[in-house]
C-alpha cells in the first residue's frame, strides 16, 4: 500500500510539473510569461502568449532566429500596455531588439537589462519609467540605439556608458536628469537635442565642476 501511495504521489507530481509553466524547460518562455504577468493589456495584444506552450516563438510580437529558436526581438511599441518590468527580462540572453516605446510602463528600469549583451536597440521612450539609468547598461557592448527619452528618469548619466563602443544614437531628452553631460567616447558626437529638457550641465563645464553637480 505504501509503495502504491508513493507511486501515485510521484505520478501526480510529474503531471503537475509537465503542466506548470513555472517549471518549463524554456527559460525564455518563462521570462516572457513573467513579463506578461506584470502588465495590463487592455487591447489583448498578448493574448497569444500561452504559458502552456514551451516555445514562445509562436507568440505574436515575438521574433526568434531561424536556427536555434532563440528570442531575438520583442516588439510591443505603442501597444497601450501598462505595469512594470521585472528582472526576468534579463534571461533573454539572445535578445537583439527590445521595443517597448510609447506605452504606459512605470517603475524602475531593471538593472538586469544590462545582461542582454547581444542587444542592438533598446527603445523605452514615451513611458513613465523613473529612478536612475542603470550603470549595468555599460555591459551592452553591442548596443547601437538607446532611447530613453520622455520618461521620468532622475540622477546623472552614468559615466560607464562612455565605454560603449558601438553606441550611435543616445536620447534621454524630456526626463529629470541632472549632472554633467559626458563628452568621452561616443558622447563626443551626440547632438545636444538628445539631452534637452533635463537639469543637465553642458559639456563645456567638464573639469570645472564635479560630475554629479546639481544632483541629489
């Protein structure tokens, strides 16, 4: 009887594991399911994100590469979604494009996004993000386009970002940033329009005042 009870227990437990998305073998699917759980979706743009499907490549607004079925693109710009982002997004190790612009997402930008070392473009503009720009973004060595404008970001521009070798477009206008605009690395060629409507000091003050001058 004890053997039968144990057998039934493990059989039921195995079935639960196979059905539960939390125990899915696809970490990318888990990460996207976690994102969906934190978002309000009045237009049902995430309706196809079925957590019982191990492979998220069949979901709308998700693009995978043709060889390994890894998620390389997330297109949710202008989708009328709201809520927050969680650290799980950092599990999308192969992601190249993160497009979440023109929504109503709030809260802090997760520092775990700095783990997306294959990222080429991150568009978070036109939301309600607050807090600091994560210093972990300095690990995004492949990134070319980083647009964080039209949010509620505060603090200074991390000096660590001056070491991003491929950064071509950087826009943080219309936030509440403070301190001095860097001029090192790629920042020496960025137009001042990308820094407008903040509490930033111009690069001509570099070397005369502390970098975090004016920040609290």
